[in-house]
C-alpha cells in the first residue's frame, strides 16, 4: 500500500438517480473513513493494551491506570477537539479551490497546539491533590499519579500529531495517519511489556513499574510516531506544495480566533461527552477497586466499538465540508440525511456484540472473577444505548461539516451534565427514585442522556440547511 495515494473527493453527478447518488456518497465515505477507522482502532488499541496488561499485573494497577486515564482523556480530547477545526477548514478550502489558504491555517493550528501542550502538561503533573480527594487506597493513588506524570512526557507529541492530522485528513489523505498510528501501536505493545513487568537487556536492567510503566510506554511510542510523520511530510513528493518549513506562516490572531471560534465548541463538546464517562469512574471510586476496574473494562470495550461510528462521523465531516466548500449544498443535505441509515446499521452490529459477548469480553480483560461479574453486568447497559449513541455522534459530525458547533455543544451539555449525571448519581447512591442500585445506575442515566442528545441533534439537522453562498456558515431554514 502506498500511503501517498490520493483519495479524491469528487463532485457528484446530479444526472444520476437519488439512490445512485446516495450509494456514490457512501462509497466516498468508505474511501475516507476506512483509513480513519483503522487509525482510530490503532490509537484505541494503546488504551486496550494498557488496560489488559495492567489488569493482569494487579487489580490496583488496573484501577490506577483507569483513574489516571479518566483524568487525561477528557483534557486531551478537549485540545483534540479544538484542533479538530482544522479538518473541516482545510477540506472546505480544498473544495473551494483555495489551496493558498491551507498552510497558513495549518501553522495557526500548530500555534494553538503549542499552547495546549504547555497547559496540559502543567495540569497532568499537578493532579496529586485531586487524587487525594478521591480517598483511594495508597497503592492505587501512587500508581495513578506516577502514570499521569509519565504520560505527560508524550503530550507534546500527541498534540503536534493532531495538528498535522488536520493537514493530511483535510487534504483527503486519511491513510497517512493510519500508518503512523499503527506504528505507534505496534511499538507500544513490547514497550508496555518491558516497562510493566521489567526486562533484562543484559547491559541494562529495567525494573518492573506496573501500571506506571504504561505511561512511559505510551509516551515513547507517541514520540516515535510523531517524529516519523514529520520526516515523511518533509520527504514526501505529495506534500511538496504543502511543506511545513517552506510554507511557514507567522501567527495571525484573526486566523487563530477563527479556528478557536470553530474549534472551542468542538473541544468543549468532546470534553462534556467523554468527561461524563470518566466522571463515573471517579464517582464509583468509593465503591472499591473491583467496581472501578469493571467499569473501566466496559468503558474501554465500548470505546473500541465506538471507533466505527466515530470514524464514519469524521469522514462525514470531511465530505460535508468539502461539498459545502464546493457550494453543492443539495448533495451535502442528501449525505447528511442518508447517514442516519448508516448509523442505524452500525448500531445493529455493535449492540449484539456487547450483549451476547459480555461474559467473553469480560474474561479477555481480567482473570479476576469478581471484576468479570461487574463488567458483564455493565456490558448489558452498554448494549442498550448503542442506537442513541451512534446516532448522536453521526449527527454532531454532520453539523461540524457545516461548521455549526455552538448549539450542538449546548445540546450535549444539557443531555450529559443536565440529565445523565444527576440521574445516574440518584440511581446509584440515593433513594430519591428507587433504592440505590450501584454502578448500573450511572449507565441507566447515560442511556437517557444519549437518547435526548440523539433526538435533539437529529431534529436540528433536519430543520437547518447551510447558506449556498458561504461555506463557513450554517443558517436557519425557517
């Protein structure tokens, strides 16, 4: 496979029938989305590797890595969301034929990424007081703190990689990040083994670090992948017109503000959604390491399955922004509405996997029978909310393609923090509605919140359309 192969986004033939145009759009999504899906799986595989290998070290290591992950994931995804403004921006410039605007936009994204690096590293290395407030046992607290400190060293690489992904994905070259994500994952597995369990290199003895070693392994693999990507972009013929050094651009505050105006709502939306899942782990901490470990297993497996609809959504964002940039708003609307069928199809695949494979999935992650029991129970609730979850992520990515990000952010805020969190807390710990039911209560609350989000986002998509004259706007149809 040649990762330099272009994946052209072509304009549709409006002489075709509606069915033919729909199938052609789905083909475009497959070409764009398949490499994105593999890249997302590779990136998620790092988390799976960490969870499985830490789980086989001890329940405390699994809980420590789970708590640490619950803290860095929302923060990282906030900055990833902010930088996510680059993909629709660059894809829109490409659709409009404004190639001269691409590299200046990339450099403004890099400047945003540098600011994010500093802020995130400072946060992660100063979370010890928060861990103390959780009243975890001493071993779990020490593992979580050490894991976060080690992971922080790889944050600059992650955010730089994210900014560069805006360029490669925005141009339609989604295979590029796929390849370098696979490199990171393949490297992470042996590094994890060495750092978690220790390894004798002959000339050097690496001590066993347990869960803390996951952080060091992830940091090193991220740096290797990012540096390799920089070398590739510098030497690749396909990027000779989009050279980082040759097309350097100084900071332009109006362009940075434009990206932030689009990206900040995306960042807050991702933070709102992911932090809800991670906050559950923190709320469940007083119930013990077994409950936290079971929740972490289910969250990890569901996140892995979620990569398919998420990848579809990212491809939809690229395709819709390209079509709107080319001022083909009729085709963009057709794609937006037909994507609902794709979302339902994916949900019908994911739900049975989680429901009927719950015991087997739990056994893959841990050999502890008590943790397996908790995880198997929670997998049933994860299966139930699949339809709503897949629809909401598809619809919100449609709207990102239209550069409509503010209202969807508020919809997610209401659905998750206004409905899911208080309802889940009440069902888990209080007798306000029924007798406290423990961890399943939070998953019931999540289901209700996801249903609300799916309904509101779908309604918004059906009632709005973009202005034909401006690919950066999203206008009320009535």
